[in-house]
C-alpha cells in the first residue's frame, strides 16, 4: 500500500508542522505503508468541508493510483471524510486512524486488546451518521429515510453494547492491577516507571535490568503492554520496574482515555525514569509532550530522573539537560552503572539496611516483617532467625530490641 500524506499550515497552530509530518511518515512506516508523496498547503484556517482547499483536493486526485490511500495529519470529521472520499474515490484516513491501526496490530495482551477496542469504538461512534448519509440519498423518499435512521440507531446500540462489554472486561483486569499495587505498597516495594516519547529506548533499558526480556524494536509504538519486572539494583536493592506505552504529539484523546488503566501504574510510582532520545532534533518538544501527557493523567510531585539515551550517536552536544539528569547509551552500555547508582540514591536516601535477630519464640514479629518488607537475607540459626532488609529510618525504632550485634 502507498500513501500520500497531507498536512496544512494554518494560523494559530499549536504544534510544529515539520515535526508532525515527519512523525506521520514514521507512523506510516510502522503501519507498513510506503509514503508516495507529501502535500502541504498553507491556509488561514482549516476547511470544514475538505480540511484542505477544494482545488488542492483535485490536485491530489491527479496524483492518485487506484490502490493509494490518503492520510491526513489531523483527525478528520465525518463530513470531511465523506466529501473527500466522494471526490478522490480512494481510502481516506487520518492520524488518529493510523495510530489506532498500529495499536491494533501490536496489542498482544488481553488488556491491551480491550483498550484498543474501546478506543476504536469511541473513534467510530461519532462517524456513524456520516457513514449512513450516503445510504439516505440512495434510498430517497421519507419512508426509506426512516429505516435508514433506524439502522443508525441499531449500529449505535451495537457499538454501545460492545463498549460496555469491553469496559466491563477491562474493569476486571484493572481491579487485579489495583490489588497487585496494594500488595506492593503493603510490602513497601519501590516502583519505578519508565516513561517517555515512543521509540526513546524504554524497553531496551528495562531489558538491560532484567533477564526476562520484553519486545523491543526501532520503530514507533513497538510495545504497548505495560511490562513489570522484579529488578535487583546493586545486588541488594529490590524494586519493581515497569515499562509503559510511549507517548507522541497529538496522541488521540480517546487513546489516552482507553489506556488510563495501564498508565495508572505511573501515578503510583515512587520514581519516574524519563527516557529521552538525545539524538533527536526534537528532543525538547518530545520532553514537553511527555510532561503534558503526565500532567493530563494527574501525575505530579513524583520524583523524576531525566535519562538522555542514545549518546552513542554523538548528536547530544546541543541538548540542554533538565535536572536531575544523566547521559547514557543502552546500546553501548555507557553510564548504566552510574544510572543504577542514581536510582538507588533517589529511592533509598531515607532507607538503611537493618540486621535483626528474632528469637524463635517471637515468631509473630518475624511474620510481621515478612509481610511488610522485602528480605535481603534470611538465615535460620540455633536460637533464632537472622534477617536483613531495608527500612525507612523513621521506622527503625520499631525493631530496636532486635538489632543484630556483630562480634568483631
């Protein structure tokens, strides 16, 4: 399949058109669509009938082959889709539809598939009337018009039922996730979430820290599933590290809504690792997009480390880093030990390793500690149990009577 990409430069735009069109090209590649040509038009404002000027529509028509597709850089209204399809007589798509296609092809888990299904149905629902308008004109007569309207209502009811069913199924998975998060909090497990623009290297970084690998690929939205892994930092600091779906400029609102349950992991994190592609000419804009999405999710006041990845490409000299930050290359394993140190310093600055000796007749104390903390070491001796674990310094006094005294 080949595509012609179409964008409009108009007054009071809230994004950079060049960046956006380059992303649209990358999105097409990720959807296995070859870009045949790119058309840009300058307008004072978007045309409500065709998005672009009618004359430009006919210019594009002259460029088309039968199997081409037209992809517009912004989400089209149902009226615009119908009018463009009538003239161009080929498939007309837009940025939101393209992203949805990628998500549909990449979703592997039940949760991701349900989220994408919900987003697709929300995208489709307002377009039903426009899709049926052509049916009305073909049928003619007031009697047929009434049956057409009944068909629209039938389609709406079907979609609403599908939405309700998908949301109910997703809610079950959401409750399971919430139970897991409560268990982590009860066990005082530290949770680190990797966030950032799509294709910045989040999955690659997670794979560095764990033996149980997640899918990684050099393309937009290579991974959609939130993967959580148990990670041992510096051989003694146990944490949970979670990868998340990447962000992108102009990410469709219904996609963010559908993926809120997955992204809820971010809201509960103790630390955010903001992974940035330092080789991108648009790194600053990508950082801003990520921060804006996090803000829309209600994420605030969570500690964040800015991790500037891909320095092996030697294109990061003009980057103005935000604090606290570190430059790394996951591919070449540059500064990853230093990153590990920084994570530990940030997460465990108020914690210390405590060693206790619990006599066997104080078994309830041992059970309480087992439920609340991740044990680093556990050894059964003649008269009791030796354990070590990290504890908030403010809680150390609770076990003062059991502090293990080493004999030099």
